C-alpha cells in the first residue's frame, strides 16, 4: 500500500491521519505530503491501520500517539492519566513567577506540572504526589526522559507528605461535577474519571486541598489551584476559609478565571 492509499483508508481527519502515519512510519509529515506515491513497508502500514482504528473509535490523539507536549516539553501519556492541556500552562506561569525553593504538586498525573516547574527552576526541590501507582510510573519515566529530579510520592493528597512544609503547593485536581454532560463527549470519555470528577458540584477535591494546605506551607507560602469555568467565586471562598490571604483568581488567554490562589501570612 502506498502513502496516499493508506491516508485515504484511514477515514479520520486528514491532518490527524498524516500525523499518525508519520508516527507509524517514521517519515516526516512534510515527506508524507510531498510523496503520496511512496510505498509503505508492511509493518508501518499495519501499525498505521491499528492507530487509525483507535482514533476512529474516538480515542484521544494523545493516547493513540502516546505523547503530548506541555510547556515545551514532551510527555508520555496513557489512559492512566489526564492529558495535559494548554490552559494548565497558566498554573505553571504563576508558579514560576513566585520562584519557590520547595514545591509540592498534588495529583501529578503524568508529571507535566511538576516537571515544567523543575525545568524552569532547576534549583527548586519538587515533590510530586499521586494516589495512582500507574500515573506515578509514567511520571517517573517522564522525569527520567528529561533528566529532571523529582521526589515522587504515592498517596492521596497530603497523605504522603506528612510534616513537610513547602513554599508553594500546586494542583490541577479533578473539578468536573458528576453528571456534567462534557464527560460524555470527546477526549473526556477516555480519561480517568478519578482525574476529572469531584463530587456533585465538582469541588470535593478542591475543598479538601484548601482545608488542609495551610499545614503544609511555610509562612508566606502560596497555594495555586486550577479550577473549572465559573468556580472561581466558590474556590476563593474556600481559600479564605482555609486561612489564606491575598486570595486572587487569574484568567486564561480567553479571559476566563481558571486558577485561584492564596498566600499564608508571613507572621
Ligand atoms: N480541564 C479539564 C476539562 O476539560 C478538566 C480537568 C480537571 O478536572 N482537572 O474539563
């Protein structure tokens, strides 16, 4: 089978088909476009056929390819973890601006946030926790691939960091409400529910983190949390109730508040 025939047989978006064919064959997308008549080795054709079938069934591109870029770094991903999203880069920007020397990333997933912070602040000590062993294994692999040293911990929220204090705590916790119709659409159908859904109002995880974070922060330390559209008021209140000062919300590029944060008094 040649390149043109393979692309036509895929029955997925042409741009995605070219990307998957590049992945399966090792040819660049440019050369795929330039040489539609080129014969494909059988193994590449078979690999491409399998990838296209997964994509036709709705699987996210990131899972089919096994990789996603975040903050300029490539991350291996699998259905064990949430796919890193561009809007989460705001959380990393806000983290880096604060130049913390010690950082805790809760629910690290594939490690995207923790590794982006460590990459930007190589001197910082970064601890990354997740209750999923499969997620941590992936995150460890990503850290090794980028030669970044992260202290990984297995456990739920603050359980694996008892008695430690940090200058910054960050999290992109689950914040989708149970029964949200988006869960039945697009990529979300394939992502781990425990990374997406947090109780009837979507705030269960944020409530827990906001209530306990102060005990794990140094004086003057910051907590920064990603949240969903329209949750900023509720999250700000939870932060105030959790003992935080300077509570603010920051908008993403579309002008929608997506990160809330607060600071512990310096005494
Ligand atoms: N931002 C994701 C969405 O597409 C949700 C991620 C999360 O719950 N942390 O809704």
